[in-house]
C-alpha cells in the first residue's frame, strides 16, 4: 500500500508544500490592512502619513524620494521577482507545462480578467474613471489561498490547484497589463540599456552559470535601468526571474531553491509592508455618498460580479462543449465558491490603482475603498458558499493528491 501511494505523494509534494501556511499569510494581510485603516483614521493619522509619505534627507532618485515610492518601486520588485520565478517554474515543469492541464485555467483566468473590466466600464461609465478598468481584474493569491487555508481540507485538492493555477496566469496577465497600458513614456536610451543587461543575464543562463551572485547583481542593475525607462521598475523583477536557470549543472534545482528562499520574505514582509503603506484610507471628509460614487462601486462590482461570472461561466461552457473538464471531484456549487474567491483583489489591484490614478489622491482613495469592499464581500461570500456546499469529509492531503494523480 505504501509503495502504491508513493508516486502520488511525490507528485503532490510541491503542491502540498505551497499550501503550508496558507491561512497565516492571508490572515496577516487582513490584520495589516486593518491596522493601516485604523492608523489612517485615528489620532495616529499624522504619524502614519509622515511615515509613509515622509521625504528622505537625500534623494537617490526622484521616484525614490519617500518611503511610499521605495516600497512601491523598490521593495515590490522582490514580490514581482518571486512571481516571475513561480511563473517560469509552472511554465517549464509545473501545471502550465502540460497543454491539457493549462487549457482550462488559462481560459478561465482570461475570462476572469475580461469580465471584471467590462463590468467596471459599464458601471463606472468610463470618462475619468476609464483608466481604472484593470483594477478589478487581478486576484490576490495570498488572500484567496488564505481563505482556503481556513477551510482546511474540506475543499477538494483539485480546486485548490485550480485556484493556484488561475492566480498564476492572472499574475502574468496583470504584469502584461501594467507593461502595455500603464506606461506613458519610454526613454529609448534606458530601454536599450535594459535590453543589454537582460541579454547579459540570458547569456549567463546559456553558459549554465549556476551561482546566484551574478544574476542578483545584474537584476539590481536591470531594475535601475527599467526604473529610468519610464516603465514601472517592478517589471524588471519578472523579466529578471525568467533568466534564472531551472537546474544547476549537478541537476539540483536552482530556481526552486531561490523561490523557496524568497517566498517567505515576499509573503511575510514585502506584501504586508506594501499593504500597510497603501491600504490606509482616510475617511475624513468622506460621506456615504462618496462610498457610492461610480469608482468604488464599479471596482467592487467588477470583483464580486465580474470575476465569478467570467470564471464560472467559462468552466461551465468548457465542460458542456467538451473543451475541458471541470476540476476533479468538485461539485458545481464548490466551483462557484472558488469563482467567488477569485474576486479577492488586494496586492495587484492596489498596485494597478496607484498607477491608474497617479497624482489624484482622491480617486486613489476611492479605488482603495472599492478594492477593500469588493475583496471583503468576495472573501466572506466565497467562504460561506464553500463551507456550506462541501460534500467532502476532512481527509488527508496525500489521499487527495492520490485522487489527482489517478485522474
């Protein structure tokens, strides 16, 4: 019996490792967001604003003149680097490497980005709000997986894997959106410099250089070059990650070792710091009417309605026409619950909101409100649906892995 289960355990081990601490990362983000909101609306509001927006005594770069910019343009590059590592691992040797396995998550993720954007534009009416169309298109993997972590093993492992894969594809789409739609001006000289540095990193990969130091040093240089191109510097994180070799010369995994080393720092430091620096919305001067303004309502509608409609309808249609089967051992009610959870947008949504309405603090604050409300509704609603709909007993994760391996 042990020998029969061992292949499944081996197959499912990397996925199971990703589920360890799901709830803790999500709960930490919730606490951080709540702390930022409290700080921005308490007697500590001035101290909070001074901490986040305070200027440095020296100016290394116009874009890095305050804590806020250092976090958003600098520290978040680490987050995007980890995203890039995760994307490459999945494309080369993970779920996205198999055309059949990636078919449904990729189509569902695309629909899960398009539908919220259309809902946003329909509700907001366009105009000055149009630049925010991509805000509800992103799913926050930490929050979503955190809710699943709270549910334990009640949710089928196939649905956990589906959500993870959709979120990865979602991240790819969000990075492309930032690169193509939120870059206003490109400085050619710095762009050429960025391409040269990237080419050097690719050359290291081709020469099978298997030490981290040259890659990290060139990644920092690439980040600085991209910072000066006019594009958002964090894109350099994803680009640099794609050059990291999958394996060393001795066959040991190089990319996974780097990803596993950086992932905790990203999940428990970078993203929480970003959340604390950006989730603090001051309600001073705001009225109930402001909460019902087109922008926050459109973002919340995009996350709550657009996400679940886009993803659930895609899965349903795909199975009905024979394009792809729904995740194994999952009922339609459970798939609906997972589709709702995809409407939790935080990190990437806040990030896009800052880019979309840069220079207009009022619209940025309204966007944050819409993100927080929409994400909270999606989290609670998704949890309730999954908690009440599950027909699966609490079972060992290895047994669920066996079910996946045998399908």
